[in-house]
């Protein structure tokens, strides 16, 4: 349990940072992320609902994941995950 405690704390900090960073995304990007990841819809289904091609959604998700990764790393380095 003592060994797992730091891992849990790190996970919780990363999860909070992810929530903070997702909230900062433009609404259209948040909608795509939520449709694909939270609803676990395949990109084909998301593309039909959003009226965009699967290729376009892949590009958006690539860019969003890169943006989220940078945001999370910045928040963890700054210690601002509690915001």
C-alpha cells in the first residue's frame, strides 16, 4: 500500500490536470473528444454526427492530444493542477 500511494497521487494529479486542460479546449474540440472518448463512439459514428470526414477527425484528435499533453506537462511542472 505504501508503494502504491505515490502512484495514486501521481495519477490523481494527472487526471485533474487532464480535466483542467480539456476544459480549456475550444468547444468544437471538446465535443469531438467527448464524443469519441467519453461516449466511446467509433470515429466513423462521430464523423457522421459531426458532418466531418474520419480523416479530418483524426487530424483534430492528433492536434488535441498533442495540445493536452503539453498542457498537462505544464500544469504538473507548475504545480497548478488544483485550479
